[in-house]
């Protein structure tokens, strides 16, 4: 089976695949950071794994909402899978950050608030995406009605 952008964005599990791919990115980034620290090239901040987790979470929130505008999946189904993917990514990225830094999210200082802000921002992004898709669908239906009446 040939994988294309259309098949990827049209797949009902696309948000879950995106989440899984970003979990791998979090793991690889943490491993690279650990290797750099062990060679002595650079210092390792205790918050580095949490910063990676937060930045990947923000990337997922932004790009997942953008992809939601062009996907062929139904709005509600995409929203549900996206929220599940976001929660899975937040939990697994947090666990990886804890494993690499030995700091809980409470001990990581401001990272707890960053996680909260990113989570609220994600819900706002998804709400805007759903509203924009609804407006575009209504406009397309009205356009079809006007064209068929002429």
C-alpha cells in the first residue's frame, strides 16, 4: 500500500499516528541530549527533558489543529481522536521527562503551568478549527445552492 499525504490526512487514526511519531521524537531528543551531556560538550539542565516535552506538546497542538482544517475525517471524530492523542502524548512525554530528569512536574517549577497553558491553548486551537470548518462547510453549501439555482 502506497502512503500519500492524502491517505495520511484522510486516515481516521491520523491524530494518533501524529501523537505516536512525536513520542518517538521526545525519546530521541532526550537520548541525544543525554549523549551530548555525557560527552561533556554541553551542560544538561535538569529542566531540559521537560522543555522538550512542553515544546513537542505545543507543536502537536498547533499542527494538529492546522491539519484538522484540511482532513477529510468528520469534525467530531477528528476532535475525539485528537484529544485522545494529545492526552497520550502529554502523559508519555511527561513520563519520559520524569525518567530522564528525575524531577516530577511539581518539582520542575514553571513546567506545570506551561503544561496547563498548552493544554488550554490546545482546546482553544481545536475549538477555532472546528468553528472554521463549520463556517467553510456552510459557505460551500450556500455556494452550491446559489450555483444550482442559476
